[in-house]
């Protein structure tokens, strides 16, 4: 049982926003995807002892040999995460949506949209203000993507892909404190 805690108060610099790089990998590229601790479990070591335990992933995820996270450079200040409680009382979950933009209509951008549409993913995004790395997709429920691309008629108009990454989880997208492997070890 988690003891109740006092939470909230003033934050030193309560700014919002996300860094303009996200990281993604296919869910089946991992041998182990760690999750936050549980509210209840037969194994005491798996049970959270604080509110923070319920929203934090501390051990590193483990990739299969030759696999890693890949990066996407996003349009600065285009991303946002929204976590909404869903489900009936007594069996609620959270749906987490991260929306971001990639500028341009290069073949790589259009190909990425085609590739990502049916993939089961794990996606990491870093908050600008806190530095917290938030995770969408888990060991039990992958993140999924929906995209759209627009090239407006005006020369100064928008030319970008807008991608929404969605997952469902027991709580808002948790904070990942492990290493983000972007280079395959020799």
C-alpha cells in the first residue's frame, strides 16, 4: 500500500515545452522494456512505495543485439503531450497523445510517414523545463502513430508533417530515467 504524501507547491522555473529531438524504436527491437512499479503485485519488490514510483522507469531498457533508438528532429515548440483519463469508474486508464511536427516535404519525411503508420513503437520525448524524458509505449501496450502532411498554397504557408503518437497506460506517460541508446556498441 502506498502511503499518502503531500504534493505540489511552487516550482523553481515552471516552464513547459519539449526539446526538438524525439527518440523512437520498434517495440520488438527490445529484449526488455521496463515499466513503472505497480500498485499491487505478489512480488513485494515490484510494488511502488511512493507516488513517484508509479510514474518513474528507473532501469535501462535492453535492446536486442544491433538495435537502438533513432532520432527525429522536430519543429521547435511544436510538440505537446496530453494525458486524459479514459474508461469507466473503477477500471480507468490514461490515453497519452504526443503531437509533433517535422518540417518539409523531402522524400525522407514522406517515407517516414509511410513507415510509421502501422508500427508498434516506444517513443521518448524530453521536456524542456524539467529535463524529464517522457515515454509513450510500454511492454504491454505499444505507442501507435497517425500522421498527416500538408503543403499550403501560399509560399509562406505550412509545409510539414504532423504526427500524433498515442498509447494507453495506467497513468500519464511515465518518466524514463534510463540511458537512451543511440549508438550500437562495437
